[in-house]
C-alpha cells in the first residue's frame, strides 16, 4: 500500500527518475514508539519528509520507521531537546516542522499550522493543544502548562496559552537562535529566544488525543516536575544581546500570539 512519505521525493520526467528535495522536513523525536509510528508516518503530508530521530529505542522503532519510508537519525544522548536538535541539523528543507511521535497529534494538521511560515507572514508557528478526551492531558501537566504560560508572559510579553510540540519555522533562522538546551527546556528555549529576536509568533488550535503508549515526561508527576525545572532554567537566561547571540528575523510579534 502506498503512503505519502517522501525520502526524499521522487518524480519521473520523460522516463528519467529525478530526485528532488522535500518541501518541508518534519522532525519526529522518538523513544519506543513502535505502536504509534505507522499511524503517525502515514499521515505525513504528501511531498514532506519525515525525519524520525531515535533516542535510544529498544522496541524496534528505527526499523519500523525506516520500513515506512522515513529518514532515520540516531541520537544517543537522551533528552527531548537532543532528539529535536539532531533532527533540525539533519534537515535540509527551508521550513522545518516538529511533531510528537506518540499519535497524540495528527501530522495531517501540519499544513494548517505551518502555512503562515510557508507564506512568510509568521516566523514561528505553534500548535495550541485542545484535548479531545478527558485523559488526553493529565491535570498535573495542564497545571504545569498554565504556570509556564504565565512565566513566559512575564519573561517575554507573549500571551501564549500552550507550549506544545507541534510547531514550524525556517531552518536557518532556528539554527541562528543557538539553541543549547538538550532536555525538556528545548521547546521553551526556542520560543524565548525567538521572542527576544523579535520573531512573529502565532498559535493555531490543534486537537490533542490520548497518546499511544507510555509518556516519558508529562505522564508522571516526577517527569513533569523535571520538565518544569529545565524550563525554569531557560527562563532565567539573559535576554538576547546580554546573554547569548541570536540571528533571527527582526520583526514584531504577531497578533496571533496572545
């Protein structure tokens, strides 16, 4: 059965097979997601390339991803940020998306989230999670997310409502942010440094389903607390120009980030 994964895309011209680069790369951090991978990878938009970053799986996830046509990258350093950044550095497309690999978010929604980045009206697009079921987002994780939203507003002025894993931006601009966190603080550091650099940031609502398999972070109070600790360290960073160098677009924050 055919599926819309492109490793990279191949088109046939006058009987000659020509390989073309993907229009968008989708980074999928992966740690023991064998059960969810088929569902996730078959929903990658046509012409977009799935980059599955294996972070030490023991359930055969890399082989499953490879068999389904994904480009597989191995990142031995444990940590969500380590996996995300390995995928970013492996990407070659101008626009890079990030998405969870646990089937809680549908990759078919990525074009709607990334659309404003692709047309140049937004610099960083974020998917705001809207739970579809009571068990999709545990109470302790929601409370932690609310606290982080408050801290982000105090630190950057952004009125964000979520710090979800589905997002999109241009690859070179992301690399220019000099992201250094390699654990749970990576998504927050991306937002904070983008805000410091004056990026236009926008949220788009996306349905959030109960994940497939066991959560490695927000599924437990301990994991959530560790994530909050990592993120508090990021929020303690000095703003751009005083603590780190950032070369992102110098543009105002979009009205969508409220």
